[in-house]
C-alpha cells in the first residue's frame, strides 16, 4: 500500500482557500507558502510537488521572497490531446 503524499493536504488547502476567496491568490499566501515548505522537504517523494522546481532568486521571481506570489507559479501546463 503506497504511503500518502505528505504535501497533498497543503495542495488541497490551497484549492479550498482559492475557491472560498474567489480565486484571489493574495488571500491564500500562507497556504501557498505552506506547500512550498512541504515541497522543499519532500520534493523527492511527493507527487504533488513533482511539477514544481525550485529556482534561484532572480528579478523575475523576487516577488515570491517578498511575499507577493502569483498563482501562475503553480500552474501546470495541460497536455495537448490534439483537440481543436
């Protein structure tokens, strides 16, 4: 029996928070930070974190360190199934 994903509860908390707050990510910063912390610790074993990669601080992503984070950081590209 596979072990439960240690970061799944944090990903679900983000979804719930966004839904309850009309998808205003600024109201869910702490939930997003919690997922980031979990992924920093369990990246190698968490399926939830598999699409997220740590990146060095650059001018472009500096806002994350300042507490301004965009949900764009967590979007995963959907596969193209060839439907038009």
